[in-house]
């Protein structure tokens, strides 16, 4: 089991230091800030039979069951598949299970993530449990889209913000996890991950720095017409398509912003600044906005596991990209 992340120490002390635990907490903050990790540690702490000063003991029966992922009072609710909603059937099952256990007494913890994908029906079904709490049940709702949640849900929970660390703290932590990387590599990983050290660590494991360099080089060759869209798409089929789409969507935004401000900072990461700066001279804002929406639409389809062929999708993307500068 992992430790509390250094940028969450104060939040952690605040949570476990409460004289009385709330019935429901809503952990919210940017993706990759470590909300899930903290919720897991908090759940283990709440279930532990003999918690130490600041954490679960790790020794009691409860901690052992938790570690084996078989604690009967640890309930988890999530969508059937990533990108899908949390269905009412799950929430009903949860509510029934809570009521049954509550009758036997004892504590139970529910982790529900991501809270923003609850359907309206599900949220209303959950609301009943939040309004008439069973003694001993603690809900830990997690979201990075706080504004998508019903006000009635939010008002029943203690809201706990989980921000990202500042850049210095993020880099210090990341350097400890990845001692073989130099400062430039760490900085780039953090830039690519939007400042999330956890995501940056994952990117390092997935060799994303090399991938990024290859992709940037590929785009340059495409624009110089040294590679055709189909050839480049063929080279990229093994790469994570959603991440590629993220980058292209980001580049659209970079160009749009730069066209307004003429500020190089708005061109994003250094590796693409020359290419995007050049494109910004020719591209119509309207066409860019259209391409941006096209990318996001495909990205959402992929997240919902729509059967799209990566090579064809990437080829269409690259043909569009060339079209932006009139090829
Ligand atoms: Zn314990």
C-alpha cells in the first residue's frame, strides 16, 4: 500500500483529525491529483480496527482483508466500462447492501468514482442514502468535474478539494520516483501531463517522451510532404490513439490562442512551437475550430469503445491536418 502523497499531507491530517467523521465526502480536483489514492487510504483508515496516529495499522483483520481486496464492508461503485455512466441498477444494489449491513452495525465505506457519470436516476437513488444516512456508512465520492454534479448531491457532502502540487513540489516528487531522468526530461513529462506528477510517472513508464519525439518528427515530415498521411498513420497504429488525439486537439487550441495573442507561450511545448507558429500564419480559425470538434468527437467515441479502426482514423486526421494549410 502506498503512502500519502507529499502534496496531500495537510488534507490528510484534516480528514483523519476530524472528531466526528462526515457521512459523505466529495473529493474533487484535477485528474491525476491523487484523489483516488487518498480515498483508498482514507477508506482503509476508516475500516481499520486499531488505527495508529495517522494511518491504518496494516496488521488487523480489517487491514488484511482490505489488502486482499476482499473486505466485505468496502464497497466500490464505478461504471461497467470507462466512459460509460453509473447505472441505477448498481446504485440500487449498493443501497440495499448498505441497509442490510447497517442493521448488523459496524462501519462500511463506499467509494464511488467518477461521481460525475452517475445518471440522473442513479444520483436520485443515491440521494436517498445521503439524506437518511445509515450509522457507520461513509461515502467517498470522487470527481474531477465538480460542476457536473447535482447541487443536491454536493450539498449533502463535505467538499474536499484535492489540487495538484505546484511545479517545484511536483518535480521534486517525480525526481524521487525517476532518479535516472534529468531535469529537462522531468519538466517535459510534467508539461505533457498537465502538471500531474502521477500522470507524468505513468508517461515515463509508457515511454511517452520517445513517442512524443517520434510524433513531432512525423508531423514535420508530413508537412514537408516527405511522408503521406497513410504512411504516417501506418507508423502510428501501435501508439495510444486517444493520446495522439489529445495532442492534436491541444495543438488546435494552441494555434487559435496564438492567433489572438501572438504570444509564443500560447504555442505550448517547445517541440511543436516552430510548426504551430508556421501553421498559424495560414490556418483559418473557423477550420481549426471545426477540426478541434472533429477530434474531440472521435476521442469520445474511442473512450466509449466505439469500433473505430485506428489506421483509418489517424489517416483522416492527418489528411485534415494537411488540409488546414491548404494541401
Ligand atoms: Zn488495521
